[in-house]
C-alpha cells in the first residue's frame, strides 16, 4: 500500500513510522523527502541468520519527526489507507494531549538554563557520554544534586 506503518507503544513512550521492503530497496526517494522536510530517519538492512530472510527498513523514530512526516503524507492528500490515516491522527492527538515539560538546571539556587528534553540537558553537561539517568535521579528525588546542579522538571501546559 506504500505508506508504511505508524507504530505506538505507550508503555515505552515509543512512536515510529516504519516502511519495510526488499533488502536491495533504494530508499533515496524517502531520504530525499525526509531531508527536505527536516525529518530524521535510519535505514536498517537485516539478514536473518536462521532462515536467511533479507529485508530493509526505513524508520522514522523521533516523536516530532513522525508527526512532521505524517502531516506531510496525509495533509490535503488522498494518499494512504483510511485506517492508517486514522491511526496516525490518533497517535498525533495522543502526543499533543500529553503534558509538556521543560528541564530546569539550577546552581546556587539560580536558574542557569532550560532544556526541552533530558537528552539535550545531558549533552549540555557532558558531550562525551549520556548522563540523562543521572539528571533524572535528581528530578525524581533519588538524590539532591546531579553533576553539580539541581535539576527540576516543570510542566508547561
């Protein structure tokens, strides 16, 4: 049908769009579209060692990228199956209805910086390794400070 699969797992906060094809699939058309609209993706090629099945996948994995791609695919377009459009819009509505948060970093009781995600805060503190779990330990109260800072998660809507 050509419009792939929108995947949502609320237990793991995972949202993806996956298109699967032959191992030799030329994904340049999809790559060009995603590059032009600013959507991050990966291309995965798999050979199953047990049964020698081969396939490739084009995976869009970030929430904002999945939404941007779905909007591009379905907005004002007759393209795609109704059930897939409905699933995409259901996922989009779920994401948009979730509370939004920012991560705040304090030093000596002064706000130093705000971040839109744990990952961006982690990269700001330490570019060489992911320290998201260290920051989260402070946010959830397991420790008072992390990496020399006090961290807070603030709901913004």
